[in-house]
């Protein structure tokens, strides 16, 4: 299985909004509403931010939102804050009953 | 509150078998609502799903690792384990265990991770 495609890096200023894309195929992202997003700060374990494309776990800020169109899912962070600076990974369930991650995106808050 | 803790050798020799255990506390590994998984992250690289298991023993593996991976569960000890055979330096990584609620599509609780280095 091939990794999902994410931009290597994105950046934004405090208060702005940014969007991270995650592109797969009809066998993963496009075929199921099982896309998740994780935030990972250096030296820490990943944290689930979005599941099933657009659902937020309890405790996750409303500034984080997810969507999907075709084979591409997106994570949007609005009202960017310094604490949002981290690596972000998408993942998707696949038609082979497996899980695949994206390569990760480094978010820099300017 | 559910907690997961990885344990095992931090150093493994090339060609040998890497063995890790994840101990689940604050909840039962036998709950029908959850799967349990292993994920790894090589230094400076991204996350890679290794595989997952249900308490009944049903397993799901990453096709690229399937020939070398065995995941098992011990409900009496509330633990699940990972064995990765014939390791090379490319298997050097932080290994995480995690919980999947309802399906393997997401991980909502993670262990802190344990670093495994493959070197002679």
C-alpha cells in the first residue's frame, strides 16, 4: 500500500487559517469516510484530532475541522495559535482492511 | 482513565526478533468495543501502521511487514504483544501501541512510545 500524499510543510501567522491536504485513491480516502488526523509535538505521542473525516473527539478545539472531496481529505485549522505548531498526519482505512498514513506535514506558526 | 505502556528491549541485534509488550491499565483489553494496534516511527520520519488485533485474536497486518510480524493478545494479563523477525537497521524506530475504538480506522489512546535500536 502506498502512503497518502501530504505537503511536507505549511505555515501561517497567528490568527490565520491554514489547510493541510491528504490525497489518496478510491481504495482508501475516496472509498471510505474513515479518514483521521493526528497532531504530534516533538518527542510526544500522536494525538487524535479528527476522525471519520470531520468528527472531533471530546476536548479537541473547534478550531480544528475536517472535510473530504473525492480522493482528497483536508484538515483546516482556524485562528492559528503558537501551540498548533506541530506535525500533522492523516490516515485512512483501506479496501484491504488495513490502515495507511500520510507522510506528515510540518506546520510552522510564523 | 485508560493507559497503555510499551515495554521491551531497547536494543536488538540485526537478524534477531524484536519483541514488545503493551500493558493496558484502567480498562479491559477484552472489551468488544476495541481493537489494539502497533505503530512505529523511524527517527525523523513519519508514522507507519504495523498491525492490529482484536481480543478474540483476529489480526490485521501491514502488507509490507506481514511476513515478519506477529501480534498476539493475552487477555489474562491485559496485554498484547508484537514480534518482528529478521530485523535490520531500517526497523530502528519509536514503537507505539494504541487503542482503536470500534474499527481499526482510528487510534484514540496511545502509549508514550518506546525506542528500539537495531545494532550489533
